[in-house]
């Protein structure tokens, strides 16, 4: 039940983050909105991955293996598509071209669909219930390799490459924070979601989910840093910038 509670916390926090991001649409210009909605979709998919996983943990606790299998197969769908908005977000930030970002991210839809086809056609082994968790083993090396190469290695390399570009460029500390920290948090969540799915050790799986939850909180703080954190990191916006922005909004209205 502790595992189920952690999964439920991930679901709620990810949905809440996606909701807050969607609500901040008015504060973004037309050029930045595609990247914003990519993040909304990304965190919604994280939440949709862990919602059926929560039910699966409860089913394991009360002893319904058939329901566990259904929930595992259900959670595999959003899990396989998490890389799509992630790739779109990275490419759009780099290129600023919505069409190119959309076309390339569609390739990862095909990767995800191929992963699901091999996963469902070969089935899974389990559930294996331990004191910490309930786990399934993917019964297809092809599915695992597709995910590792197409849906993990490439997006992770893109995140690292973008972080390198950010740190090589000269930019204000506030802008660097707003760009780099969300990427670090997303990578944190992304890596531990993979660990969650492929590990066969119950304690490691629960630890991975704890880190996914921590990563979700970090992503929220990275995108919406409180005033005290901004002062600590030296990224607080100067008052004249805030005043100028308010003046622009008043003139537009």
C-alpha cells in the first residue's frame, strides 16, 4: 500500500503540474505556446502511466492478478508515448519550427507503437509479488531493445546535447535556470520511469518511484520557482522588467 500511495502521489502531482502549466497559457506568447503544450502533454502522460499503476498496486495488495495484468497493459500505452512530447519540446526549443518538430516527434510515435506491438504479442511474465511491489517481466528482447535504443537513448542524448548548448551559450542566469532545470528534472523522471519498468527487484522499483515523485516536484520548482528560491539562486527578475511587462500588458489591453 505504501507503493500504491507513492504512485498515487505521482499521479496527482503530475496532473496538478500539467493543469498549472495549461493555466499559465495567457502568460506565454504565441511562439512559446507549442513548447508549453508539449510539456502539458508530457506530464499528463506521466500521470496516466501511474494512475493504472496505482490501481495495479492495490490489486496486488488484495490479490487480483488478472486486474494487475490489465492495468500493466494499460499503463504501457502512455509510458511508450512519453518520449513524443519530450522530443517535440526539445526540437521546438532548438529550431523554433513546429512542423519539423512535429514530423520528427511522429517517428517516436512509430517507435512507441512498435514497442507496444512486440510487448502485447509476446506477453509478459508475472505478476511477481514481493513485500515491496508487484512486477512483470517483458517477455520480448526486441521490445526492450526498441525502448532502450529508440525511446530512451536518443531522447536522453538530445537532453544532454541541449543542456550542453545551454551551458556553452552566454545568457542571463535566470534564463539559463528556466531552460536547464526543467530539462534536468524531466531527465530525472524519464530515467527512473525506465528503471521502474524494467527492474525485477521490488525495493529498486519502489525507490525508482520515489525518485520519479521527487523529479516531478523538482520540475514544478524549476518552472515555477518560489521567491525565496529565486533569491537564493540569484535569479529573481529585476523590478524594472516586471514593471515593463505590466506596462506592455496594459497597453495591449
